[in-house]
C-alpha cells in the first residue's frame, strides 16, 4: 500500500500567477538551501567518505515528493509507493534497504533520511539526504563483499522506519542499528549530519513559505517543474531520433573470475517521449556487482546528461519524468531479483553514464563524449595499529579514488577527477594523520588518457605505504575492457593494481580483491583508468603535446600516438613530426565514430600478456542455457 499522509488542515494549495522576479528569488533560495545542506553535513559528519569526499546527496522536493533541487535524483516516489504506513508532522523516516523502495537507494551502505515538511497542518514539501556509511556490519570490513551471493551478507538492512514519530525519538531503534557496525561512532555522527542537513533545509522551506505565502511558494515549485518539462520536451525533440539507436558496454568482471558483463540500451523517440529499453542486458550476477537501477533515478541521469551536454543553464528537477519511458528487464544485472547482492553496484552505476554518452551522441556526434565515467574506485584498509608505540586500536579506511574524465567536444577531459562533480579527494595529510600509512606518490598516470584532438583525462597513480599490518580490499573496473574513444579518438588506458612487498618483489593483483593481507612497509600502487580521446589525435597541436610532456601528462614515447616526435624535455622535431603524421595518415583506415579497442576476443587472447592477470571467463546462466 502507498503511504498515507495525515494532515490536520485539508485545504488544498491554490495555483496562483507568479512573476518572474519572485520565481527567480525562490529558485535561488532553494538552490542555496541545498548548498546549506552540504555545508551542514561537512561540519557534522566524521567518516572520510562523507566529511572529506562528500559522498552524500541532498534534495528538496515539493508536497508530492518531486525533486525541485538536488543531485542524484528523486527517491521519494519509490518510498511513497511502498511505505505501508502514515506520514505526519514530527515524523522522520530512516531507511537503507534497496528492495523496500524500488532501488531508490542502490545498496545498503547508503543511509537515507527523509523529512516531511509540514506547515500549519499541511504537507508543503520534503527534504532528504542519503550518504554512504563506511561500515554497516556484514562479512567484511566496509560491508561491500565482492563474493557476496545475497544481500544478507552485506550488513544491516533498514526498512523504512520512523526514527522520529510525531516528534518522539526512537533511541532503542538507533542503538540496535549501530550495534551492527564496526564504526558506530562514525555512523552516529554521519546519521546526525544527514538529519541536521534535512532539518536546516526544512526551516528554509518554511521561511520561504512564510515570506511569500503558501500558495506562492507552492506555485513557484510547480512552475519550476513545468519550466523543466518544457525545456526537456524541446531538447528531446531536437536530440532524439525516432529511429532506434543502441549501445552497449561492459563491466570487466565480477571479482569471482567471470566477465565481462554486458549492459545494453536501445533508445528512440515515440511522439514526445523518449524510450530507453535495456533489453539485451545480461542477467543478474551471482556476485555483488548487480545494480538495482530505479527507473526515476535513471530518468534523472538521462536528464542531467541531456542538460549538461545541450543546455547547462537549465535547473534540472523531476518535472520531465513523464517524457521518459524506462524499461529494465526483471532478473537482469540492472533489476536483480531479491535477495541478490548489491554492494558492488558502483561499476554498473558508472557505466550507465558511458552508455548514455554513446546513445545520445550517435545522432549528433559533435556533442559526443568518449568513455571515462566508468567506475568509482574504492580502497579499504583495516586492522589494529601495530606500529611501535601505537595503541593497537582498530583503524578502518574507506576511500574513493578518481580516474580520467573523457575527452569532450569542448576540450580535454580533466585528469584524475571524480565521476560525481561534487566529490573531492581525501587530503593526503588527513590520511597520514589518522591512518597508519604514508602516501609516497599522488600523480597522474602519463599516457593513460586516450589520444585525440581533445585528450582523455589521465588516471591517477597513487602509492600507499602501509605502516601497520592489516588487510586491504579493492573495488575497481576498466582493467580488461578499455574506455572507448570517439570521433577518431583512441581508447583510454586501463586500470592496474600492483602490490610491492617490503622486500621489493612486485605482485600484480586484481582490481576486485578482498581480505588481502599486507605487512608494514608494503606498498600498493593504485593506478586508475584514463578517459577515452575525442577526435583525430593528429590534429592536436604539437606544442600542446610538448607542454604536456613537460607536465608529466604525456611521455615522449606516448607523444607518438599524436604523431609528435619529441624528446623527454618536450623539444619537438618539426620535420620528423610532419613525416610521422604523414606516415600514420597513409597507413590508417577511416576514423571510426567509436574506437573500442581490439574487441573482446582479442582482449581475452592478450589479457595475461598485457595485464599480468588471467582473462575473465564468460559468465554462464544455467536457466538460459537450459531454455536454449
């Protein structure tokens, strides 16, 4: 049953005319309230993932739960349709179970707080925020087991419950939840930060309504939604063809030796609507790389991509959802059946953006981005601090790494940047102060950005020296299937992870590993993927390539991919460069729209020689094999 809203004032809001200046003031006040949510979070949270990196996503919604401002899309609709209970003034909802809200949060590490905002007996809006908790219990430190076969192995699952009910705090419920985690102090602080952020935004909503009047505030939210609808309707008509186009990309492996896993989407316009159909996506994995993709979340992803590529001045919100029809097969990698494991969904989440780029750019290649959003690299390091003179206390690190952003129509992809624009890196000084490790290297991985007129962003080479024995886990992708280039650009470099033991021996390790023991003075070389290149690399100015040699972004050997002959100091041999470019043009064929690299069979054949790791084995789904 859907949620029941209890209001003591049954009078509905009236839609009234609103002048542009008032609308602009309310719009920017809502934007500011959302920014204030982030500022409150940073001042209150404790975990590095939330406090330092910003792995939390706010929103402010209207009375019906439609997001007006936010970042990750509205998750309120899934909650309202599935919450068999009441909502009234003084309630605060707390949840983390993806299956209870149609994937509105996509793994149990994300704790979500939802605050209905009442004024004078009427529901006037919602404020909400979710953030990634560094540990929620389960079988491994960090609660994201690669080898989980069900969600029950991934830590505490919280269905939608009332942490506050009519203003009364349920302390026992919170004690029960915190008792499941390895870091209850971080979880408590982070949860309080989420709650405080929502309460700050709720006060701002009420203040706006008091200043302008309930009906004016209500009408402003509806006009903002309608304005977004008009803008997206025009963009869809301009950029989406009636003829279907398809695109597919791959998650390299599941960490259990199987892969790659295909994600496929077909897009076409039917009248005013765009249809996005994931038929052809592989079935769900028996491991934890499944991504329970909420349809409204994907609509928001689509809208963000459309807006940022075609008209970045538009304020994106939920107003356009009826213009998009999303179809995801049940039992697939993107809509797994309960109780499939979900904790490793970050790879498929990142790959969705690469697929959107591949779909939207086929009609208008001048707007096409290469691949490179790709994944969100994770490192976990935990143990008891055994350094001389140390307390022996438990430590636990969860850190998100960055890769290369794709080459784009307007220029190079940023080097070593986050998939999410609001994320920041954990400062090295913070890591060295609070954890038994030292950062020996933090620099771009040269030549990892795909060559092109606009270079793909380089990945990061980060070297950790562990000062205490412990265990590590790694979640990353794009080590087998490279990020593709576009409009003649080259694919980006692939990810690599190397463990250098204290005695100097080197061990290539996987990009998805669990419970790997490390000793004091071992070093981990954590190297991420680069973005694909955009456009013909032979059109890139030699002096720009030379400057990047001096900056350590490209090597003299790597410069030859641009047809540039230069020494290690960046001095270009103009005659040799002209001759090399002529030779490359003579021997190459037509430049492809998409450059995927050599293809899956060739990647398999060369995998061990190129990566030092065995090729993943093609997954087999017994129920499909039996049907055939």
